[in-house]
C-alpha cells in the first residue's frame, strides 16, 4: 500500500459502473461512555460498489468525529518539510526504486478504473464535511513525508530501474492483484491483506516496520487515550492496518482493549 503517494497521484480513471453491494470490515471498541469504530478503507476504488451502507453508515451517523490517517490539503498548498530532516535530506525524494514501484501500482490501479475520488477515505471526508462532523488526522502530512524519507533504498517489490520499460506481464499481474485486493475489500475478506503484509515483511522488514508496526502502535495509544473521553468516533485507516500480527487491533488487545467485528 503506497498510501500517501498513491493517494496523491491516482487522479485518472474510468467512468463508474452501476453500484454493487459491498460489505467491508468494520470493528468497534467501547466502554461505558465511549465507542470508537475502526473501519478499514481502500484508498482508491472503482466507484462500482455501494459500501457506505448498513453497519458502516450506522456507525458513521452515530459518530461526531471522523479520524483519518491524515487530512490531505485540497488544492495547491506548500507542504512544510519536517524540522528533523537535515537541509541536504530535504532535497532528496524517496528512492528511485520506491517511486518506480509506486508508479507501477498507480498505473495498475488506473487500468482498473480506480480513483482516489471514489476511495473510501475521500467519500467519508466529503460526507463528514457536508454534515458538519469534526475531521482530523492521526498523522500530519509532514510526519508522513518524514516516514517516506526514511524508506530503505530497496523497494518492497521488484521494480524496474528508472527509465526501464515495465514488462507487460508484470503490469498485468499487478493490475490483477489490485483488482483482487479491491474485490476482497468489498467482501470484507481480510486474508489477502494478511498475505500482502507477510510478503512485505519478508521482502523489506524496515518498510514494514515504518509503515505498519510503528504506526499501529502509535494509533493504538491514540485510541486508548481517546477512550478516556465520552463520545462516538469513526476512525478510518487502510485495511492493512487492521489485519496481521502487528495490527492496530492486536496492539489494542495487548493494552486490554478488545475489539468486536460488526459485520
């Protein structure tokens, strides 16, 4: 999940087809006066599924706050670089191999008609702003940029060197994988995301640690702290953060906070 870069770059796609019913996974944690809904999103979708219904819609409507991974500014904006990054590092973009992998994923998603404007995060944000709900990010855009600056030189997947054409077979395979992940998300089937994370952890443990292990631990701390104040909160993070041995749900369970799947 090349989350921030994919979200920023997935701007093109195909027209949406008639909606099909979908049932993506959603969980809740609660005590006497606080309920936090944990919804696993897919950041770019093809617009062909009616997923904002039933348990997801009910949980959203009950919540007074929407918490996303980050709130990406709309329109042109100047993005401040983290102060912890040296002046030399500020001139460095993520590694060429990482960008090549991301570009492949972007093109694969585009070939399936997937757009960020159809993605669950964007739909939820628009609905929240329309209904006057408070919207906040678990992370700042600045902190996400700092994370990408720390990505190891080796890409999580075997990407072509800069300027090297992409093999059609590889692109077809990646496109099919993106479609399979989207289909699994619509069904609420989390197994494919477990496989994806296991593969990422094997191929690039440092990337896995930065993108999932450390962030899930920080977000669990946020949820635990928020449980101390009454109210209903809808938290939407990438579906991969709610599966596997280092998931947000596992981190919460280790803190004595049990979660329940709603669907």
